C-alpha cells in the first residue's frame, strides 16, 4: 500500500521550513490562499507584516533593553516565530502557541531546523479559561487552508476547503496563566477567538502594556477598538489587523495616521 506524503522540506526566505504541500485553498484557477501556498509559490509569507513586527521588536530592544518577550498566538508553522527568534537570539525569547496538533509538529520541526533555542512552543489554544476543549480536526492530506481553521465553528465560519467532521481534544490556556515577568509584543491571530484570548490576558496586558497586533477580519472591529481604547491603548488599522500601543509607551507619541496609513517616526 502506498503512503501519501503531505509534509515536505522547502527553502524559503525565512529559512528551511517544513510545509504541508496541501496547505492551500484555490480561489480561482491561478490564485490560492494558505501559508503553505505562499511559501511554496513565492518562498515567503506576508513580508510586510513580518518586517513590521521585526521593526517593533527592534524598537523594544532599543527602548527597553535585552530580555524582550514576544508571544506568537496562533503561530501556525512558525514564520513569525522563527523570524522573531533569529532577531532576538540571546536578547529575548518567543512563546509560540498553536492549537492544531499536526501543525504544531511542523512548528516544532521548523524551530529545531532553524536552531531557535529561544523559543518555547506550546500545543494549546488561547482563551478566557484554562480547560480542555474540542476543536475541528481536518484531513491534512486534503487541500485546505489549515491556518484559516476556526476553533469555534458557526454558520458563518470560513470554508477552509473541506467539510470538518472530526474533532479532537486540546488544552486551552489563558495567557495570564503563563505568569510572565515581562511581555513586549503580543500577536493574536486566532481566527475569531481574539476577544476570548484578550479576556484571558487582561491582567498580563494591564501589567506589562505590550505592543499588540490583533487580527480583526473575523471579529467586530468597532467592539475591539472600543475595548482596547478602554484599556488606554491607541489603536490603528493595519491591513486587516489592529496595531495598538499603550498611551504610556514611548512609541505612542511617535505613531500617527497619514492618509489612512500608520506612520511611526524614528
């Protein structure tokens, strides 16, 4: 009996990476979506966002010194995790959370392949409670955008490319339960679970006032803006995300909108 192969090793602009060759959903005959699709067809993933987040980490190093801590919440196979870890090296660490077990294995492989010894990878979901939850488990041999998977399914959930019929258990944690002594950057890309993740991180955010990048595609944007502003954050739209900086942060005075675009002065 033949044994189908899904994970492959490819050379990318982010380093050598394990990628599922079925990680795509075609939108038409020539265009697809998915982290794997971008890496396999261009050798890179969202370089604008990658560059912006690395810029933020460099600013934190400059303004707050070594020991930077960044959380990649919804890390997928680790593009951001690896880029951050290489940048920080011995000057900081990265905590990467990925709920899908098979995707998590690739994340760990990519961390190891790229010698990112300052990464702690966790196979868990983020939310407002510490508990075991059931999440959809796709067929990883069937073409689908695995990073688009929504843990909480509804009639409005995005079609990732297949019908989801199987479920598996995974640990959900609050970010507060990590009891961090420092947090500089928090990226939340959890496919509709952004509010729950923030609820479970409120104490940490209040204490450390990290820079925030939160995906806003699958949530109520105005509600999110209102929440962050109530937490004393200035909020800026950024390509389907919200970038938020606490008003007490040194960077706050350097951020502005010019013709609808975020500008950060040096």
